[in-house]
């Protein structure tokens, strides 16, 4: 059963509400109105501030008079909400950086960056529905579906070109955290091994170290040891091949925990027993030159609850050797 309500609102901005973005203000005031509708009425100019059109990122000033048109809001107890809307809501909470030019997202594990391969939606489709007022929105780079962490999107074509140029020149700094099987050898700090892409019989893509592959280099640094059970490593990409960290970890003989493609399924069962249900690979930081300000931007994404809990359980059952650089994430 649906309950339709119609509302017409005029708001006056009082002290304490200044400097808030208009899109966020309306999202808080218009309960039950989807954020996509709020962006739509802002984009079309239906919302007026002091009788003028404004952008979604307009920051309110004391004395601003906001006129919001008649809105048809649907409130429903219908439990048949689409999975896409659940993803959209999760991604809204996962935005960790945004300005007029870029969006930085802490992508959850299990969500593909784009639709395809049997998926009707992905990060890019969901964010476009969240930002209908944004005329241009494209992925700057990609993350595997099961990998979490920093994902960058461009809101202008010029920004995308500049960021892609940094990718080509390998001037972006991408740092990952990975939990690998066993004790990582202290002397292995660089894996420089070419990767060749293959297609399996189930049409799934995979890479392997092969002399005919593309040059691929990953830097590894031990962050924390858990007896001889596992090692938390920082992996920094010098090149950006598909599944590069996962394949290089396997090549050394220390695959990433719960890696269904490259890992050891028997060994991973132990970690499922302590609550880990996903690949332990997380894009922790991304550093790049901002396409507009030309300043260096560092976006950091914290580990999710499941990964953090896994590390806590390991620390409880083993005596780790701690390192300092990523303590803020652990």
C-alpha cells in the first residue's frame, strides 16, 4: 500500500545552517525523497535560492530563501526493494572525497565497477543514478569485483584525460593491503614478472607469469606477521595489469587469503572459520595530482569491519610484529 504526499516548502537559512551544501540540506529536510529526485529538481532549476538557480554543490548563506516545488513522495512498506537501490544507498555512504572534478569512493567488496557479465548494474551505474545532475561521470581506473578500497571517478572529461595521462605515465601511487598465506620472505621486496592473460573454459579471465606476458612489477613490504599463519603486506603497483597483485603473490608461493582464482581453498577454510568471507585485498591509498588545482591529493580508505575483525582475531591468536605506516587502517 502506497501513501502519496505532496509538499511545497520554503526554507529560510538561519545561523548554524550556513556553509552546508544545498543537496545535503534538501536530503535532510525532505524525508522520503530519493536523492536522485533531489538532484533532478536541482538540475532542472525547479529549486530556487533567492529566485535563482543553483548547482548541487552551492553552499548556503545566512538569509538564503529556498523555494522547493511540489514534490510527489512515495512512502511504501513494500519489502520488494530492488537490490540496485541497496547498492546505491551503500555507495552514497562510501563516498570519501568529492569536489566539482572527481569522486573518491571506498568501494565495498562484492560490487563490480560496471555492469556486464550478467550484472545489470555496477558502481558507475549506481553513482550515475545518485548524481543525475552530473552530466559526465566515468571511471578513472578499475578494481576487481572482490577488491575493496579507493576507486576514483572523473566528473569532467578534461579531468578524465589528465588522470588517464597520469596512469599512462605511472605517476599515480596505488598502495594496497593484502593478507597472504604463510610468512612472506623478508628478502622479497620486488616482484618483476611478466603476466600473460588467458581465458578459461568458463570464459573467466585469468593471468599467469609467462615470458610472453606484459611487463609487470609490484613492490611488497611486510606490515605485520602472524606467527607462520599469515602476513599482512603492503603492495604497491608500478604497473597496473589485471589481477597483478594476486598473480604475483601466487608466483612467490604466498597467495592472498580467500582468493578464489589464485588462492589455496583448503587453507582459506581456516579464515572462513573466524568470519572472513571475502578476498583480503584492499586499495588503501591513492595519490595523484588533482586535475584542476594541480596539488597532490592523497585519498585513504579504511579497512571494512570484516577485514579489521580478521586481523584482530589473528593478533589474539599470534604475536604479530607491528609496523607503523598503516596503523591508522588496522
